[in-house]
C-alpha cells in the first residue's frame, strides 16, 4: 500500500485503487446496495468511506473499503475526501478579467452594465475575447472543473465575433472541459424579429442555447413566445437571466414558467439570479415557485455576484457621499425551491469584471461561500449536488461519479465537510483520466499587454 503524505503526487499506474476515501453519501446514493460504512472521527453523517478502482484512466468501480484487496497498487487516502470534478452552470467567459481595463465606477448593476458595454464596443475583438477565455479556462481547469456553460454577449453584432471564437475554444478544450454557450441579450432587443433570428442563427451554428435577460417590459410576453417557439422548432434549450433586481414587482420568472406550461415546452429551461423573490410576499413566492416546479425549471443562484451588486447605495447623492451598508442581499430562495423539488445549482457567474470584481472560476469556492451565505448547513445533507450532479444533469452531461467513464476526480485533505468548508483547499489534487494534472494557475501578468 502506498500512502499519499501531503498529497504531493499520485503515482502513474494504469490500474490502481484509491483506498479509504471519504465520499458525500449523496453522490453515491445510486449504489445503495453497497454497505458503505459511515465515517468515524471527525463525525460527519453526510460522508461514507469508499474505495475507488481506477483502470486505464477510467473509474471502474466504487465499493466498500477492502473490496479491491490484492490489487497491484493501493493508494491510501487516510480518510481524505474524494469529489467528482465540478460543473459550472452559469459563467461569462467573454467578460472575464476586464476589471483592470474597465472598472465599475460605483459597484452598482447600472455601473456594471454601462462599463461592460463601453469595453465591449471598444475592445472585444476576436483576439481579445479568445485570450481572456483561454485564461479563464486555465483557471477553472486547475481548480478541478470538468464542464462549463458560458453566456455570450450577443447584442449589437457581438454575436458574429464571440460565437465563432467560442466554437474554436470548445474544440481546443474538448479533452479537458466540456463547454456550452447561451446567448445573452436584453429581451427588448429580441422583440425585433431580424435581430432575434440573427442571434438564433449564431446559436444554431454551434449547437448552442438560446437565452436573454428578462425584465418587466411591454415586449416580455410576446418576445418570450417567439423565443419558446423558436427553441421548440430548433430542438434547443433555453437559459435566462431573470429578475436580477430587488424590485418586488419584477416577476418575469413566473411569466417564463407560465409560458413554458402553456406551450408544453419539453426542452430544458435554466433561470439564473431570481433575486426579486427575496423581496416578495409569501403568497407571491408560493405562486411563482409552484409554477417553476410545474415547468421543471432549473434555478441557478450566483451568490457572490448578487452580494456584490445588490442593494449598493450611498447616504445622499454625489461622488463623495458616504456608503450605506446593504440591507438586502438578493440571494434567491434555494431552500424553498429545493423543498418543492425544483433543481437548484450555484455557479461563479462573472470573474474579475464590472459585474463581479473578484473570483477565479473555482467552483469549490462558490460552494463554500454559498454554504455560508445561504445557510446550506445544519445539516449539510446533499447540497454538494449544486456544483456536481444537478448542473451536470441540466447540461445533459455527467456531473457526478461516472462509473465506466473518465476518472475525473478532486482529492482534498479535508476529512469532513467542516474541514472542507473552513479552508480554500488549495493543495487539492485534480485527477483527469486517472492522472494528476499539474495545477498551475495562470499569472495575471500574462494579461498585462492585452488590458493596458
């Protein structure tokens, strides 16, 4: 038996066993015929102990400890946790890392929108978008992500630049990260048939997903009707930015759900943000969530970005007015949704751009912060699914442990959820096809010339 002191390396064997790893019980619930023992110290009833058989880069089996005794190489994890590689359901690879070049003047949503628009019109050439996408993907890969959906700004002709670049990146990264893309444009712009169909053609050219930012505008219902019918005709999924505001009168989530039900839409629908629910009455919330459950919509929360943007303000007006501490944070109602059986996920959203000035496309960071922000604990339960199986299912991909699939795993020294959530786990080991990758994050200096 070979131990892994300090997790410095995973020896390169064609066939080996990861022994005595602690695994979230929710991720192996489908193996309920296997008597996995509950873990001992530190006590954590949401974890069980398991062995993993790896052969020729594939995960061949997960079984109780000792099931593979006699194998040539056994690597003892000493009760450290084993997770599947992560899935990010909502990101913006095309915006990423423009913060040094175009900052949000006041940290507000309007400031972000204006700043990104100015930067896009001035700088978003194919080479600019490609370079920043590449940097972002290198970050996500080093942190242990296997699948990403990105939204692509598609207004004012940008679709003709960013979508071909995305297609190139998807090919270049096919053996490392599975990539999907959804169009992003204000719903009012898509009321124009010519513009809606032009964006749709870019989406269809690369097998993408149709999307929009929904607001309570007069064009909402009619334009949603066109989008749903376009998607039904083309056989594609839909992904919306929804009610990213604290205005309690913003209820486009309910409108989307009603439209899906009325048209009997059978594709997958994803709705991100849904911040206004946090300010609505219980009756309004109950009505909307009942519709969302009936329409089988997946909701993805972006807790770090929502905390950054929502309820920013000052006491008085003017550039020197003192800041006001935010009262309302805008994180959507994950517990209430989950209780109704609505699939929920969390994701990074923006990375170092005017909509969120920080972040590194680290899904484990998002899960850790979501746990703290939205009280996804006491018990932790199966909330680990929000960065693994649930977003994977929504993308039509494998998001959990893929037996007889690639051995894409993340090993951390933490022995419990408490240890996992208390530190960044930057010494994690990322296995791709059963072998440890070299986890080197790109240096920000690489972007200096591009962003100067």
